[in-house]
């Protein structure tokens, strides 16, 4: 597997430095007065940054960069945290792909490795890959999981839900907003999402009655190899439809889109990434190359809620490429 260095995010930003290794994590986060200018690339093992006020509300996406051994947390496309991490060592490599959080456990213990403590576990596969607090020597050292600093794992645990997308990649792009909804989410579907959103008596959004992404969000997979769109809700396939690609000879690449709603406006946040033999796609254009039949769009308009995820890939996304309930393309070899 070729490990290309990840594309640069914000190189230097004024951040509140919270994680200073295990001792500091156990002692509690630093105060806002300790904010310093920190180069995320220069974080040492066990260090992390966390600044949730940059995007107080919205839906979260997590990126794990294997070559950089970094974990990035985005909310509504804005980075609210970054941390050092440790992924799978040789012979136990962490798989590349798109996952969703399947299970959460504050005080999990391994059923495989001598009842080892795995605080703030967020399961990504039923075969044992998860995000959790663990050892951070500065290089890949786990049995396939993604180890995080203890306090950072706790913070991440607090902003995610079942279905939150986790992208594990060889390289990736910074999230970008895609204002044009694309043919998978046409204007009438956007209008339907806005119209269906719960409202107070005065017409303002009822945030307390807003859709629960853990129960309502769907995961969409569009495979260029299969020329198919598949929608999964609560691990059950609820829609399958053929797709037509504009310029089918040009690869789509890998792109993940998360549907967000800010101030009543519905749009996608897109992240392109390299992995499993497929290159990173063009985040702003891949979605616009896909057409589905009008009847499929009508069904999508009823299914999609903010927090839903769309994964576009050149790879096959047939059921045999996914393990159990996982939303992940495992390997080209399984196509």
C-alpha cells in the first residue's frame, strides 16, 4: 500500500492546546488562556488540540491519516480538533476506507486481547477495528484500532453518534462545501428537506425536534464500477437504483459527502481521499456527474436528512465488499 503524505490542512493556526501527553490528559484540559500557536504537524505523541467553538453545532466527520498518524475532527466542514494517533502495526494494519460508528462504549474491554482496557470505544467494524484511547508511541503500534489520547477520545466520544462517518485514508483533502446540490440531491429534494424540518409555532426551526441522525440518517454509496446507488438505513438496504455517469471514461475517485443544514440552507460538505487503489476524486464535481431516475430522486427526497452520508467511488460496492453492517469498501480485490 502506497502511503502518500496527506494534503496540507491549515498549517499554523491559533489553537487552544489541550493535550500534552497522558499526564496532562489525566490532569484535565488546559484553560483558554493557555492558547498558543501550534503547528498540528509538530504535535508530539499524546498531544492534541480542541476548539469546538469554531463550529458549535452540526454534523461531525472524522479523518484518520495513516501516513501522518493524525486524527482530524470536522463539524459542518470546520476543523474543531486534531490529534496524534497510533494505527495498526505491520501484520495488523488498520484498513483504509469509509466507516460509520456502529457502537459506543465508555468502558469497553477487549474480548480478543487479554481483556485490555479500551476507554471511549467507538466501533468501526464488527471484526474489531475501533477508535479508542490507547498507547501513543509515535508510530503505528496497535492491533488495527486507532489509538487516541485519553482526553481527546473522551471529547470525540461526546460529539459523535451512531452513523458518524470515519474516513481512514492514505491521503485526503480539506473539506469543502458543495453549494450546487448535484443530481443526487436536486433542488426539489432540498426543498423537501427544508419543508419537512420540524418548526416552532413562529416558523423557526425546532432544534429539539430535529431529526436524530443516529436513527434517521442514511448512508448512500454510488459505485462507478457497479453503476449503482445503494441507500442503507440502520444497516438495512432501503433503496437500490441505477445511475448514469457523465464522461464515464474519467475516474470518479473517492469522495465522501456529508449533508448539512446551516441557517435553513442544505448543502454537502465534501472530503476526497486516496485509498484501496482508488485516487482522490474531485470533491466539487464528482457529485454533479451522477444522474439517477426521477422516481429514485423522489425516494431520496423522503429518505435524506441532515447528517446523511454519500460515498462516491470507482470501486465496486457490492455486498461482498462490505463486512456485515459496515459502510466500507474493503478492497479492489473483492470487486
